[in-house]
């Protein structure tokens, strides 16, 4: 969530588009009924605080019916 740059009230993301591996473009709408401004923002990765070692894939947990999900 961001604040509207026009009135300062909360603005919610209505949709988004992955621009690159590290950047997402978000389409936002102000929740203030007297403003209702819409604007585009970008969310980008700037740095990592920590990185995992080798990531090894694991099987998913079974669901409540004790069945594993099908992987196509």
C-alpha cells in the first residue's frame, strides 16, 4: 500500500505488471472518495539483507485430504 501523492490518503494497488526480474509496475487508486486519483508506481529490489545458501526443491506438504498436489 502507498499513500496518494495528491491527498495523502491510502491508495490500493488495482493491478500490477512484472517489468523485470527486480521491478514491478503497480497501478494504484486513492481510497479517498473525494480524490480517487489513480497513478502508477514502481517497486524495485535495491539490496539483499541476507541470501540463502543453495536452495533445494522439496515436495509440497499433503493437503487436508492427505493428497499431494499434481505438478504438471
